[in-house]
C-alpha cells in the first residue's frame, strides 16, 4: 500500500467546494482544511506509487478551483 500527502492551494473562496469534490475521489482517505501556506491536505492510499500518481495527475489536479499541489509520497 502506498500513501501520499498532497498539500493544495485553492482559488480564493473555493476551499469548501474543492474540499467536497476531492473527498469523493477514488483513493482519497481524508481531506483536512488548513491554516497557513496551504488550504487543504489530502491523504491518498493506493496499491502502488503508480496508482497514487494517476489519482493525483488525472483526478485531483483536474478539480476546478485547485491552483497548485505539492505531493509527498511516504517512504516508510
């Protein structure tokens, strides 16, 4: 099982809408609202690192209102 944390910046005022859409995506285990440099943190779990990359690249990044992402794959 591969786990990744994705830090997200949203367009101003769209945090709640982005949060709601992200939590229904395949592989998303949790979504947290943040204060500070990033607006949201998403926890993704998939069978392989390739599957995590597909969720981030082909599902998560296509959500309208996401300005940028920073993905960190757990090493151990």
